[in-house]
């Protein structure tokens, strides 16, 4: 719970006051300016105040963690600690001075109060990479560090996530669904964008290998063993140089469903193959297959 600001008027110590080492402080009353009892909810996780403000060396800064409104109209501040006036604003359980009854107590923006906000600020390096993803540094929750992973600005309805270019082997980039210690790991979905207007088409999912440079060769697309899938593919035959092309599915468990196809040789399910003639036409093929 964050620390909150409270504006109030002066309060007075009840009874004989406060002795050295006291971890609770009793006030004659503890109400807001509007006359409503103040509670710890008004202060958040920690409240700050000053005992005997302006009374030379008797002035003491304290913090408290609880407020109890008593049936006789008094209020008790609990979890009281004395706080140093200067850095590092060390808090020591209990008061360090004695304060008499009817001495003044105020809720104030003490040095410890302001320092509590500084402690919650997030800090980072002096410089960073443009568009880099910030990552937490350590487990404190308030320090971040730079990252080599960048997210490009959205342009023309697209954005990219990239790793830095290296002189040697390029950086591998992995996307993995949630790991389970039970019976089933998390699923990973790659879904094209949907159309919500008129008779618009849905977006495609394109998976392609890396492009070569010079005399190099293109990368490959490797499917891990025992992958079951429902395939809905668009084959651009203009990219096929041979007179015909045969696609082999060695462990086909379903049947080929061919829609809007031209120059298609009937699928051979026993042989798990599909042969289509070249024609520069788009073919839509659906099949359920297991690839190993």
C-alpha cells in the first residue's frame, strides 16, 4: 500500500505523555479537519509526524504503522519508530526522547516522509538503446536495465521485435509457452488478424527462413518431432520451377480436403502424397497430419 498525504491540525499527547523507548503514542484525539476520525487507511502503509515541533532539541520525528481509535475518544498510534532527521533517515523502534502530556504532535512532511518516495522510484542506467525493452535488474523491484531486444515503432500497421546483429552466429530468439509441472504444458498460438468489416479476408500467418547473403543459402524451417496440426495452406505454384510438384506427408492421419483447386492430381492417401501441376494458381489445401 502506498504512503498517502494527510493534511491536519495540531494534536496533543494524552495523559503523562511519552517515555523514551515507547512504541505507541496516545493522543487526546486524532481527527481530520472535518471532524472525522483518522485511520491508518488514510496514511497508507506508513505515517509520519513530529513530536514537539520547534521545541529545540526536544523535537522528534516519528513514523507509525497503525492507528487505534479508543472508546474514550483518545487515539493510539502503534508501531512507532524514531526517524533520523538526515540521511540515511534510519528508523529505530520506539521514541528516543521523553515528551510530556499535552505536548504538541503534528502530521508533517518530514525528511523521512519525503525519503520514502525516493525509495520507491525506479532507477535505470544513464543511457539506453532506443526502443529497447526495459528489464528489472535484481529482485528489488525498483532498478531496471537496458536490453538488446528492441520493439520497432509501429509503421504501416506492422511492428517487429529484433535482436542485435552480430558478426558471428546470429542471436537465437525463442518464444515458448508456459511450462507445466502437471499433465499439460501451455499452448502457443500464432493467429492471423481477423477481419470485422464486410466480406474482408482474414490475415495470413507466414513462417519463413532467414534470407542468405552472397553465396550463402537460405535457412531452414524445422518442425520438432511428433507435431500434430490442422493445416490450411496457400500454395503459390508460380514459385515451383518443375512441371509438377509432389508433397509428401509420411504420417498423415486425416484426408486431404482440396477446395478451389485447378490442375490437381487426385490425392493419394495411401501414399500420403499430393501432386499438383504447375499453373501459377493459388491452391487451398486442408489436412490433418503428424510430422516426424
